């Protein structure tokens, strides 16, 4: 592999690692906001799911790093590591979506306008 190709490959791994870490931090902060909503409104916000679900991004990044190392010299092992990384990424995305949708339903309930339970008086 030429030196230029190695530089491009290494830089793409670095960008993928930084992107997944930033996305993980973003979802963790989103989960902390959801936890605060739970404390204020005393409703289940699925904050733990929002905090833990993006862990698959870190697993994906870890296996991406392993795949790039000389330890994965065996193509079958590198292929297995790649599949584990993709499955972890898919599962993480699914659980992030579920957690976000559940929290969104809580937000729509909390922020909808309250209608008074006043019955109209009868005309006498």
C-alpha cells in the first residue's frame, strides 16, 4: 500500500473515531437532559436508555481500530471484527431511535396546552 493511501486510511479512521465519540457525548448529554425532565415532571423519560444506547458507537470505533491494527492479519478475523462493529452500530442506532421517540412522546405530553376541566354553566 502506498504511503498516500495509508495516510488517507489513517485519517478516515481518526475522523470516524472522533465522530463517534462526539455523537456518543451528544446522546449522553441528551440523556442527562431527559433525566432532568424526569425529576421535574415525575414521568418516565427513558434517560438511562438514551445514555447507554450510544455505547454501540464506541464498540464500533473499538473494532474499527482493531481492524486497522496488524493484529487482525487474518482476513477472516478482520471480517468478523467488521461484522461485530456493524452490528453494534446498527443496535446502537436502533436503541437511540427508540429512546428518542419515547422521550419525544413524553415531551409532547408535557408541553401540550392544558385545557381546563370547566363545564359550561346552564342558562337559567
